[in-house]
């Protein structure tokens, strides 16, 4: 199975399945001599863990990360940093009825067609549990970027959305509610809506917005490795993500160039920021902001029509422990993937030799 690694100089490879012994990763390319705050890494992982609120999956995983190599006396050695997160609360019997069945809009069918067999327990490798490894690596990447602030938040759940620009909200309040929305009134509406969906055995999607401040001008590479292209790949690699837009995004396509152009100030900053902090694929020093769209979780607590691996029509019974809306728990995942992109480009920039 290819496609398990991300990054160029700072490269993360993840491994493990939802109901295996453990999931984990290897982060290669870390410079030596960096003191890592292990408590901060665990705190990021705790933000993603299941069972943290009534809105999330009740799967009760402690999600305690264990480092196996690449650290000595609290500092990176320059060797690959390997870690695992044991799976301690699996209930594989909940998935016995899926051994020969394909869940609608899940990866069951496509994995079977590609590999000839699959791990049906919780989706195996296709499970969103894999993203816990990304959060660990992203938490480490954040520590390589002390001057850069990465703040993601839930800006929409189903039809309920924030209407104002991110600058009008106190993003420091994002963690003050279970939905991770920086507006208390909207957060309560979102929470009520998720609970209604949950009670009906259904699911709903949403949008996560992310603001990155303190990025110096000059990160990114021309042509194929544009900064926005790598951010897009990073976000679209997250389970359930169906859309990515940066800066003015699709709305920008409705504007005239005279309204959309970001006019320069004498110091190189711009009067507006429709570019979203990136021009020509390279950061321009303005805040980077983008939005990530998540589809509804595919597994419902309702019966659905489907087929089995023989092509027979069947009814899938809703079982297991799942989120009714994934976006609140996906906030730290979005931040982690953004941190990995920026840390990788930072190392690539340092590797450029002067002419």
C-alpha cells in the first residue's frame, strides 16, 4: 500500500489500523537538538481524542502517545522519531455484520476493488483514527514554528454558519465550547443542531476555517509545489474532506480584478488580503486563511440500502460508535496538517544556498 507518507524534507509516514494493536508514525527530517514539550504534544492529541464530549464518538480511547526513537534526554537526535498510540478500547464485534457488506459512501467498496481484501473492523486503514498520528506529528511541527500562530475553528455546521470575517471574532475562545466555534451564540445553535441530528441517527457535515499568522514572506515553491497547492493536498488528505479554498476562494471568481487586487503598502503589506497570504505560490507575509469542507460522516445509525461483495442487495444496519458531526474533533487535525506543511517549507527555505 503506497501513499502513507507526506512531506519533502520533514516527512511523516503513518501506520496502523483502527482496530489493530496500535497506530503510529515516523517523523523523519527533524533537526537534532530540539527540546520537545511532550506535555504540549499530548495536549494536542487530547483535543482530537474520542469521547471528549456528548457530541463525539463514545469510543473511550486514552490516546497516550509513546515515543520509541529519535529522542534522548528530551531532545531530538536527528534520527527518525517513531511513536505509537495503542488502541485500548476496540469493539471489533460491532463490525462483524460488515465483513462482506459495503457501507454507502465509505471506503469499503474501493479498498476491496483495489486490494482484493480489506479490514472491515472500523474501516481499518481508511478509518479517521489514522489522523491521531498526524496530530502528534503536527504538534511537533508547531514547536518548530514558535513565531507562527495556527488557529482553526468551526465556521459552519450544516446550514448554521458564521457570517462575519475571522478578524471580528476572538479566536482565543474557540476551545471554550464543545463545537469549537469562536462565537458563543452560534456555537450553541450548532450544538443543538448536532444533537438533533444525532438523535435521529443521522450525520451532518460542516466547515473548518483556519488562520495562520506570523508566516514570513518567501515560503513555498513555484510551479508544482506552490504553498496553496501543498496546503490543499494536506487538507484534502484528511478523511471526509470534500473541499478546500484559500483567500477569496470561489467568491473571488465573481469579482472584477479592480476589486480583487491586493494593493501594496510601502512596507510590503497589502490593504486587502484576497490572496489569502499567498501570491505566486509563495507566502507574502500577510495572514494565510483558508476553509475546509467536510462531508457528513458516512456511517449512520439508520438502516440503509446497499450491496455485499457478491453484488446482492442488502440492508446495512447502523451499529458502532461514531460522530454525528466530525468537524469539532477535526479542528486539531487541520492545524496539524497546516503545521506540517509550513515546517516542511521552512526547512526547505533554510536549505536554499545563496548564489
